C-alpha cells in the first residue's frame, strides 16, 4: 500500500513547511519540501490543502482503567478517543485493579492491549513500598519507566517510607529506568483536609481543593524526589506540574510534564465547572497557569500529556472529599494545545515538540514521534476551522462527558494514521484496526 499526502504544511523538528509525505505500508518512505508533490503511482492520495501534517501525538500519561475499573473506561473506548484526537501512541499508568505492580499483571495488560487497542501502547510499572526487587525482571525494551506515587490514596501504591523511596530511586538508576513521579506530600494534604473539614464539614466545597492539595504539598514532595534523584543519579520526570515554584527544580537531569488541564484552567473555573475539573494535583492559580504556559515556550517543561483519567459523572458528585479526581482529555488535547498556539502562548512547532518529539526522545520510543524516512507512519492531519463546540454526542470516552463540553475549539483532527493505517478519517473510524506495542530502546538519552 503506497499513500501520498500532498499540499499540506508539515510541522516537524522545529520547522513548518509546505511539502508531501509518502507512506509505504507501515512506514514513511519519503518527505519532500515544496509545492510540487513527487510523481509516481499511489494506491491512495490525500489532498491536505489547508491542513497541517504532524507526527502522531504520544500521550505518556493516561489511565485507561482496564483491568478492573471498566465501568469508567476501557482500552477499546479510550484508544478510540485517542484516535479521534490525533493520538497514535500512549503509555498507561499502573493504578488499575489489580495494580500493575507485578510482572504477571503487566503481562496481562499487554495481552489486553494487543487484543483491544486501536492505537499503539505501552505501560509503566508501578512502584510500591516493597516491590523494587521486581524491577530487574522487567524487559527494558517493553517498559518505559517506573511510576512512583509519592502522594496518593491509591491503596498500597503510596510510597512514602524513607528506605523504600531510596530503594526505588537506587534500583531504577542501576537498571536505567526513568522514574515518573506523582509528587504531593500526603501528610500536608491530610493535615489541610482536616482543617477544612473542621470548618466546612465532612465534604468541603471543591473550590477549596487547591488549598488542600496545596502548593506547599506539591513543592515539598517534588523537592524530596529531586533530592533523591540527584543523590542516586536517577532519571526523574515529574508528572503534572501544577505550581510556578516547582519549575525551579527542573534541570540537571530532572524533567517535568505539564498536563492540558493545568494549562487551560485556573482555580476560578471551579465556580462554573465544579468537580469536572477536580484532579490531583489540583488546578491552581492564574499565576501558576501563566508560569506553566511560559515554561512551555522557553523549554523548561519537557512534555505535555493529559493525565486522561475518566470517571462516571456519578463518581464526580460531591466536594473535596467525596468527588473522584480526574477527567477525560485525550480526545481533545491536541486541538486544545493548538488553540494555545493561536493565542500566542507557544508556537505550533513547540506543540509538536512537547507532544510528539520530546515524549519519544525522553522515553526512547523507537521509530516514532517524528516524521522521518523509515520511521513508523504515525501521522495526524489537522485543520484550523471556524469555531466548533464540544458536545456530548461526539465524545468517544466511555464515561460520556468532557470538561470541555460547551467550549469552542478552533482546530479539528481530520485524519489519524497509525502505522500507515487510516484508523480515523474525516468522521470514519476503523473499529477493526489494532495498534502495535511500542518498542523502547535499551539506552536512555537526554533531552536536547
């Protein structure tokens, strides 16, 4: 199968230019610059006039909820939402049921994804207080890293003992695994919750969430993680940064991730959106959001992901104590980030760097994340359009809602090509297609 994508504006490796992409079977065979497309015989020709041709997005922070929590979401539904959103690869988190903290549980998730996932996939292995001995049983070419919850209410996945934390960071360093850390100090969070409960009752209003899951809690935990990483020489990636002060910790082997919700919303939005934007760590002040946005453009933040975490709307009822934390975002993350480019927050080239190139580089995902000859043909074709509203009927996530409902977007994903296959194309979806397991290289690299 030979496909020509012509007349589009290609955004790749810091440049945007008019050109063509040739795909043969599952790989890119050629990229040419200029108005004139290459000649030849093609099985399919895509006229991308007026469109931007990007590498497929790699979302390195999703919770697809399978196994064990499939009333909220599952691999089939959420990978479908990903395909609708130009996301061709994802790395799923370990807080499922059972948790992905044993080799056996990890193998089962790979089996499920092979059977059900519409796009490419891999999984993080979860750390606990006592499972670091399992790290050496992991295949470094299959597992991108170790997920560490340094602030969590997710069963025994909270790792807060000093000796256990040391063992996680030390063992990960010895085995060349990066550590992806959720950083919130549980002691501080619990103390704050008790204070607010004493004043406002057992379930304080969600507007207090940023004061309970506070800047202090984030900074204390992130600082501890950075200290351990530098002590043991561990590659540390801090997940979902939410405060300006944490940005000061980045550099010297420590990278950071921003999530779309923290870039779009502020704590003022709790007034209108309520618990739909309740997540951990909490969305914080307008100043924090401004600092995160600035760090996208100047390179301090390495990657943008979604922390896609669906819940049923019934599970989002209540306040700080009762409502579940997390929201679905994978279907609309790329259009939302391109909207920030329209606002002048960052360039479209930086969007591609943060959502495609840097995730591939940081986690050494082989042959993906870039438009390059001989790389896998993972491609998103997007178009800037008249404003359109996110409505419930177009949502693909199993939970059936989005925090962006009622919002207008200016970008639309027209086509998602995964391994050379048109998995989503102008409203048509190939439900029979299955993605591939990601291959992770054996050597760690540094972000440039």
